[in-house]
């Protein structure tokens, strides 16, 4: 049963990390709905595995872009010049936009995480209702940004102000229910980017933040000397399966989403958010 649950949670992470519906919320909601309280799935080790799985998916899918951007970034440092080179500009925009999310994560993520992963006690119904409200509000913002803004700007038109605003939006993703991709895609759409460009920039921003969150969790795990509950061969096997499920699902999810956004709007994700919020509120109220 643990292996099946690990696969399910890995798939959930891979699916929801990149589409604008909040992976952090789903990783709280799914175990909460089904009553999965195994300490392995609440451990830092499992959290690291899922994040590293989706990071691997991003790196593999966009590997050509990453090679080009990283190379351009180092060249700009070596020459002390950015200039008009689009790759150098994009590389530095990714760095700039990642700063607000990194600061927010270091300062506040641990405190907020305790509300939704309390030790030795169930999640409060009030916390779940608050998360449902966040899910619904971000759905409304996504819907309005997609419907009202003119999506005429390409990736090449992104400037430092756009990068900073999208980065500030990403910082809000420390709250479960906001979603890194949801907040950044919404901000990109609101700024007039076309859907594909908004998604690509969102994915470029995801890699440093996912890597940072994963490394922070890994540091916390090592500092706790294996007290996270993922020790032992069975625990390691469960963590590995979660990693593989997240990586494979994440890769195909990115591919499907990029094709989807070339022909369709993001409103379907807003409708999904509203339906999910209603489900969470109803269950929370019934359970009391």
C-alpha cells in the first residue's frame, strides 16, 4: 500500500507542479482526503524526492534552453556585459525574478508549512478552508487575467520590470493553494504575454525555486540525522518510487501543457480550482 500511495503522490506532484492548480495544495489535500498518515509521506526525505523529480523533468525538457541560458549568464559575468543579447537578458531576468521567492521561502515557508503539516495532530478544518479560499481566489485572478488582458507580447518583449513583477507573484506561492506556476502564469498573462510565453517564463523561474526548496529540505533532513522517518530500505524504496513517478509525470505534463496553451486558454484551470475549493470546503465542514 505504501508503494501505491508513493506512486499516487508522485503523479500528483508531477501533474500539479506545472499546471496552475498548486502542487503544494494537492499534496496536502490528497493525503487529507484519504486519511494517509504514514510518516514517510510527511517526511523531509519524501518532500526532497518529489521536488527533485519535478526539477529533473524541467531540466530534461528544456535542456537546450538551459545550456544556452547558463552559458550566456557565465559569459555576461566574464565579460561584465549583458547588452542586447536575448539569452543574457533572459538569464538575468530569471535570476532577478527568483530573488523575491527565495527570500519569502527562507523567511516564511517553515512557519506556513506548520499549519498544513502539524506534527502528531490532524490538520485543522479552518486551515483547509483557508487554503480552499486561496485556491478559489487565485482561480478568479487566473480567469480574469486570461479573459481581460491582451495576449500579444512574446517572450522577447519581457523586461526587468516584468521579471520583477512576475517574481513577486511567485513569492506568494509559499501559501499552499497559490501555486508557483499559477501565480507566475497569471502575472505573465496580466502583463500581456501570450500564453506560451507566460508558461515558458514561468517554467524557467520554477527551476531555481524548486532546486532551492529541495536543497533547503535536504539540508534540514541531513541536520535532523535521518529523523524524518524515511530511513531504512523500505523507506528508501518508497522515496525512490515517488521521485520516479514525479519525474516521469512532470515531463509529460510540461509537454502536454505547452501544446495545450498554443490553442487553448487557461480558463479550464480556473474552473478546476473552483471545483476543488468547493470539494475541500464541503469535506472540511462535514468532518468538522
